[in-house]
C-alpha cells in the first residue's frame, strides 16, 4: 500500500545507491571539495565588471629570473607615494565583463592565448559563526585564486565548477579578489592542443560567495529507488561543527506529502527512502518537484525530477518503455551575443530551437556546459548527453592527464547528478585506437559507474571500416559502453551525398547505437545546385541521404547530427565562406535557419507521427 506521508530510513550498510561525490569518504577515493547547490543559500554575486591586466610574459607572477614573485600582481598594491615603484594598477585598468570571455570583448584579444589578471573589490559583513565559500562556474583554463593577496587555491579545466573555502582570508568590510587566468594550450591538458572550437579565455561563468553555517548540508542525491517498486530514495550528507551530532536532517517534498526527520550517521550521512509514486519526468511531461532540505540553520531548495533510464539489447528505455532519441548536438556559444554562452536566456533560446526542431534530446559537446543549460533542459523536457573534453589526441599514456580527466569527470557528475534531464555521461569523442587509449577510457568508464550507476555511459567513436557498400563498426571500446555513439560524415568528408543512402552498416554489438555526429557545412544564404559544396542545397542533400542510411542501421536508437548552430573555430580558414566559423550548423551565427534544418525537422515529425518510441 502506498503511503504518501511516510518516509523511512534505509539501512544500506556500506553500499549506497549513489556514492557521495561531495566529501572525502572511504567509499569515494577521488572526491572533490564541492558543496552542493550553493546558489540556494545566502550569497553575493561577483558578476559584473572586473579590472583586467593582460600579461603575456607573466610579469605579475615571475621575476626576470623566472622565479615566482612573492609580491606579484595578486597583492593588488596601491601607489602610496611618488617614489613607489609599482608598475601595474588595477584601479586604472580596463574592464572585462564576468561572466564572459575576453576574446569577444576586446578586438585585440580575439586570438589571445596567455595570462590575464582579473581583479574585483567587494564588501562583506563577516560573521564569526559562518563559513564562506567562493564558487566559480568555470574559468578557462588554469586559474589561481587570491583573496586579499593570499592564494586560496588553483584549478585546471575550463568547463567545470570549483569552490574554495575563503573564510580565513576574508575581512569584515572591504575585500578584493584577484584571479590569474591562463588559457594557453598544452599537450598534457584536457582537452589537448588541437580542438575544433574556440579557445575562449576568461572567467566564463558566474562567480558567487556563499555564507554557510558551520554546520551545514554538504551534498545530497534523490532519485528513483532500486529497492522500492515505484518509490524514491537517496541521501543527505552534512558537515558539523562538532565531530558528531544528535540533530536531524529535515527532508520535505510537499507535493508528495513527504516531511521527514533523518538522523545522520557518524560520517554525517543520512539515507532515506519513500514509498511514494511520483509522476515521472519525460520529454512530453517534464515533471519537477519542489524539494527542501534543512539542517539546523541551513536550508537548500531544489527542483527534482524522477525517471529511469536503461539499455536492454539494442534499445534505450526511458521509464521502462523504449524511446528513440531525436537529438541535435550543441556547442556552448551564445545565440544572442558573441562568445561563450552562460546565461539562462542563452540556454532557453538555444534549447527552444532544439524543441522547435522536434528534438527530445541534445548532445552537449564536447565538455560540460553551464548549469543554466542543464536546468533549462530539466524544465523543457530535453534528455541530455553530457561529456568531458577527452577529445582527439589526448596523451593517453600520461598518468597526470588521466588524473585531470578523472577529476573533470567527477566534477561534472558532482554538480549535475540531481538533474533528471541527464541520461548519459560521455567519456570521450573521436579518440584514435591504441592500447593506452583503451586502458585510459576503461578506467574512466569504471569511475563513471562507481560515481553514478543510475545513468548510461557512452562515447563518440569514429573508427569504422568502409567499403564501397558497407560500413563496419569496429572498436574494442564499444564492448565497455552502454550506448555506442558513432560519428560518420558520409557525403561530407568522404563519398558523395547520394552514395550514403546506399550504404549498409554492420555491427556485432547488441547495444543501442546513436549516430552522435553526421552532417555537412553550408554558408547560410549561399544557394546553388545540390552538388555544389557550401550551398544550403548541398547540406540539405547530405542530410536527406544520411537519414535514409541511418534508418538502415540495426540498433539505431537515436541521432544527434552536427550541429545546431554555426560556431567559432580557428581551424576553419576558407575566406568568404568559413571565416573562422564551423559552418555545419543548421542555424547560422545570426540565428537564420538553413534548408537542412527543415529536412531534419520533417524527419523528426515523421517519426513522431509514426510513433517511433514517442514519450
């Protein structure tokens, strides 16, 4: 019998439904310091104008012997007398908007790769019984953060959120923050030196400082139960000022009639389950429930959706029923302005285009996108493929590179594990075959499943054998994936468009396949015959013939063609056509739809009318 007012603690022993990624526990050997959902607590925003100093020689960090300064730009020195020898001044420096990239804000920084120093003053009333955390939504690529001249931490990776405890460095009243940002590319980075997107530098997502009680909620997860038929379960992890506490965690989901007190164990973990029947989240009914968790003075609110995702044989199942993923790939570029996307408005415009296309699914390539994007997908009912930038020629034999990739994976899952929209974690895109590569990615897959057994694991591969009439999917990585993503550019990088419809595919894997990339380029407004490259007609022909081919692929469970919108890329040099834009978008950089848009939209409408696993 269902009881909508009853919530019981599950005694799970040492096995958790979902291992906490927010604290250092014995069960989580690669944890990251991250307090979940800081934005729902009392916070101040540091968004706005920041002073900047462009420093290609890193004078603000190294002396002329290339030794680190003890008195660098991070000290934010002020001239006190006419004899002071200070060769920088944030007070008179130019300004950059945060969030934002420097490439699109200043013409002279369009191609710049190097160090830029960011500085901002802020006031804060410091309370003795509080803890203060600074959170950066993302900084590309390497960041060193200073508060009042003291380093509080460093972070590597341009697309994941990170936090530092700044309590000790803060003063009551006037404070300042300085960030050394370096977006130079290197072989031992993730991603590595060669990519096909713009290397936008800067503090590209929002910055907040959050005030927390010393005893507070650190982490939580709630999802569909694996122990109760139709129920929900999860955990709340708390941090206390004292070693142990007798105080309880309060969990409330009013719409489900849930209001319960859970007692944390000695590790601060409160596990719970509810014998309820929530409405399930799906693209057609993206149901979200308001939830509040409280512990002493701390309160966290969230919107949570409940759904299941699984693979059985060569089909994907959402909420126990097969579903075909009608998707599109997306890069994180603003549909409204130049440069990197970051705002809720950016997210809603971009995803509204996807909905208008007939999509129920988006591949967010080739890195974790901003949190506003994931939340908008939750609200609009779009399933999400989320990916880390293990891309092309990563140094697969380098242990430090693996550690970096694993950390970015952990950061991605940590932030977004409560978002129902995310159905797949991707560990790589178009990586070349080798034993080192296979070992590297197998470890990432294992790590993904240890952090989140509730979602599918995928990767996009382009290792196919091609003959005149047949394409054979052949990659040892496929044995370890739940869903196989295939990138295939028949009619663009090889063959003619009309050849594609004649191709058959052979796969020995009894697993769902998603054509994670396909398509071709066109400059919007350039018209001609279907055999004339770069015309809208040629791109439309590529789509028409590839869609015929796709329907002949056994086990095809979805599509995410490349790509929704034209995006900046320094690899694209053709004058008067590309002009540093990858032109494979269905929509131009100005938001104008090309002919191929309507080809794909009509195809998705035909699937809907034919009820191809429609939910």
